[in-house]
């Protein structure tokens, strides 16, 4: 039951009860009705406009608080001006003809100064009449400007462009959009499979490139090692030719290492100077021997 109909029914009930008491009772009932229905309150986060039986919808907007009205002749229409969410999910097409499933969240509120216009043109359910149509329109027009791959790499730019165009479109209906954001971005099965195949191919190419690089590194390492060993052999040979005592020093170091290992072992072993590579006298005679083999 609407507000005017409720007031008429209340007044008729009061008059019906008071007519048995004479004119004084009727005037008292009318006074009581006027006293209890002459004021109305507007809660926080709401605005009100008055509708008059004589002049129709008034242009004044009433804020929170207690306000006066003429009973039966005027009644308030309340509007919620707090920010509310609106979610929509719409399939659309990209520039390269791919199916895109995009979901959008919009935080909106009516322009408080334009509530009489909104009430006169759209009614109290203005959001259900406006937001689905303009949101779908803007989504399809913006997404059609980008390829499917660009929607992923340029998601922030796409979101800003949608917000800009949607806010401009909402101004025509006296709506304020506080925030517009993309909450979901999906693609068709064929495009998803193509992307997965491309990623697998890229991974295989990177793996093959890694194997090739590792083979090159191993080959380079072998070359460097061989060059180092050849250079070391050359230096050792040159040292032996220039100074025969170098070979004696190497034998002493080898014997020291052998004796250390045997000393740390739990087994007992007896080694002569030949086994320990310490037969230095034979080695000295060999180096002191004349080149021609004479004594």
C-alpha cells in the first residue's frame, strides 16, 4: 500500500470512530491526525523530495533531519545517496575476434542535487534501468579496441579507459561513479588452449637453448683444462731440465704424503726408501751420470 493510500485509510478510520461523538470529536480527530502526520524524518545517507497533489513533484531536496509537510496533500519520496556496488559479467569480442568474458564492479550513487530530475525521468529504481545498458555498451566498445593479448598485458590501461568512458556516460543520467574496476577477465577455450600450447613451445625452446649453451660451456671447459695441463707439463719439463733438484723436491713431497697416509692408518706397514720414493742417491747418480754413458 502506498503512502497516500495509507494516510487516507488512517483518516477515514479516525473519522469513522469520531463521528459518534459529534462535531467536537471529529475536529479533535482531525487535529490529532494533522499533528501526527505533519512531520517526517530523513535518515542519514538519504535525501527526500516532496510530491504534492496540487503541484506534483517539488524541486526542493531535503537533507537529514525533521521536516514539515501538509498532511494528505504532500508526502515524501526518499532516495538513498550512499555508494552502492553494481556487478555485471558480460561476454564480448576483442579486436582479433576472440570471445572475452569480462566482469566489472561499479560503485555508484545518485547526484543529490538532481534527485528531482532522476525521480521524474527514471523513478526510484533508476539503477536497474540505467546501469546494465550503459555498462554493456561501454564494455563492448572498449574491449573491441584491443587484441586478446593486449587485454592481459594492458589490463590497467583498459580498466582506466572503461572507467573514463563509463563515467562520462553516467553523467547523462545524473549518476556519479566513485570506482570502476575489472574483477574477472577470461577467454574462450580455443584461445586458452592456443596460449597453453605457445607457452609449452616457448619452454621447450628455452630448454633446448639451455642444453646448447651447456654443451658449449663444457667444450670450452675441456679446452681450457687441456691447455692448462699442457702448459703445466711444459713448465715441469722446463724446470727439470734447468734444475735437476726440482725432481728431488717432488719426490720428497710425494714421500711425505705417502708416509702421512700410512701413519694415520690402523694397519702396520714397513716400506723401504724405494717404496717411499726416497732413493735419492740412485736418483742423484742418475742425474750426475755423464751424457755419453762414461763413469
